[in-house]
C-alpha cells in the first residue's frame, strides 16, 4: 500500500526542483522516453530511509557540475507502481532497485547505480560517482 501522498510530496519535490520531469503513469514514461534523444538521467525515487536519505542529496550535488544530461526524469517506487515498472524496462540487464539512478545515452544504459551501491555510502561519494558518469557521457 502506498504511503500517504502528503508524506512523499516533499521527496517528490526534491527532484522536481532540480528540473526532473516526474512521470506518474506508464503512458507518461512511454511518451517521455520515446520523445527523448541524447542523454537521459532516470531516477527511481524511493521512501526507503536506509538509502533514499542520501540518494536525493547526492543527485543534487552531482548536478552541481558543469556537465548535465539532456533530460532528467523520475518515477517514484512504491507510489506510482505502473510508471516505475515501465521505467525499469529502460534498465535492461538490471534487476528492480529503489532507489536507483541510470544514465541512458541514445536509449542505452551507460551508467547505473543500484540501491546496493547507495546504501551505507555518503551523499558526497555517491555524487562523485554520478558526476563522473555525467562528465564522461554528457
């Protein structure tokens, strides 16, 4: 059962404030991904306290760099389940993971950070890895 919207709204807004387009239905995911070329940063947002608490701040720090993806989109695991399932289809070869973030270039995954690579790490370390991927691929 999803968390109450009033609880997750601030977590959604963390990424929307950074310019992420929030996708809440499977149809929105399909339309957005079909319309985007170049680089797409796809964040699977989450409530999970053990990893999500550093996930959003890490993304904020990583996007402080010079190199930016052409597009930024997000879905919210456990809340918008159809959208999340559809978005995860972009991560070919990777199991479902939340939170997670992937960088796609012309439809192919060129960088993926799964929950196990987020848990127990500092926002600075996560941001450094993501910023390096943005510098390399954007």
